[in-house]
C-alpha cells in the first residue's frame, strides 16, 4: 500500500491530506450539526460505506474524534450518557425470567434452530436475556452485527448468539494469519467475531454448546453475505480464561491461537494492557481462508 500523504488510518481506511481537508471543511461549515449528522455527511462525501451500501457512521465518529484530538476543529459537545463500553441496563420482564429446567440429551431438543433477531419483540427478548444472564451484559457492538435466538424443536428458548465486526488488532490472530498491517486493512472485512454466546442458565444439556457452534458456523456465512455483502472467511472469538476453559470451542474444532493483550478494542493509548487478557479461538470458514486472507 502506498503510504505517502496518508495522515491516519481508521477502521482499515487510510485518510490522506485532501480527505482530512474535506472533513475539516464539512465540520467547520456546519457548526450546529450533531456528531452523528456530521459523521453521516462525511461518510456520504467520502463514499465510506460497507459492501451493502450502509454508511460507516460509527467508524466515522472515531475519525472525527481522532481529528479533534489533533486540534483540527472542535466537535459539538457529546450528549450526556453512559461511559463508552458501559453495560446497558435492560428492563426485566416475565419473558426473561428464569424458566423451568431444560435437561436431558441433545437428541431431545432437535432440531435446534437459530432465528435471526429482526422483529422488535425479538430484539427486546434478546437484549433482556443477554443483559440478565451473560457475564458481560448487553452492549451495542462496534460496526456490523447479526443476532440470533436459539430454540429447541419444541420451541423452548435455549440461548442467544451475536456475531459482529472483527477486532482491528488481535495479536494472536494476526500472527496466525501472518498479516502485515496493509494486508490486514485490506481483508479485515472478511473476518467476523462471535461476540456473545449464551446458553441460558436453566438449560443443562451435554454437548449443546458445541452443537450450537457447529450450527452457527454453517449459518453465518450466508446470512452475513446477504446482509452486508461480504462473504466471511474466518470467525474469531475471545474467551475469558479466568471464567471458562473453552472446552466447547475445542470440541467444535475451533483453533486456540493464544492469549490477547487484554487492552480492549478502544484502548488506543495502551492504558489497559493486560487488564483482561482473553484466549483467542479461530474457525476457518473456507479451506483456503489463510491463503486468501494473505493475498495482496
């Protein structure tokens, strides 16, 4: 990749002097616009969008805040809200209350199915279940994402899954792929992160977790390509080794590639290095995944 004239890179896109000048002109020309409105305007002007045509507004806000830190302009004040990355409190309803136990053998639940979360009622249920029963709680993921509710053949709710945009840097993953920065920037969109995996606490069925991993890895390829216009080649996930052993991932043939630095996605200044290291697992979705991800 040609680097002459590049001022900075955000979410895999390089911005040159002329791009930054255009952004500065837009921001200074709309002093009353909100940060969200400015991000949309910049995306439209620069043609910054996903493969399905949706604007990268969330990533563009990172770009604007980066340029503000460099002193190019002042953005409108942020609306008062939760700290970045904070858990969102969710309303507690009878739909998400503990249910009678689901026990027995995996064959008793089949066919286990994944239902993509699209209706408002399903969104509310997914938010509540993850907010109540996942140790990380409910947060809005960075970038693109798809969510699923898991049901037994008899219609019992068994759990929740979320797939979202991959982490920008993840040392064990990048080393396993043998990625340089330019190649990673070019191909990162073909990676997807499993960012939430929840089996509800009253569901106690041997081998259900590894079965769900197998079902979801087959499902996500077509769904992600349909929704976002990109066919994923590799899945990643991070497991808190202090809480879990990752047994179900190993049983489902995911590859343990090492331990992350623990900084988190948004720690640009390395202030949280080692704060919460995670074990990184990968699952190739294509026989030539690594070859294609290394290609220039």
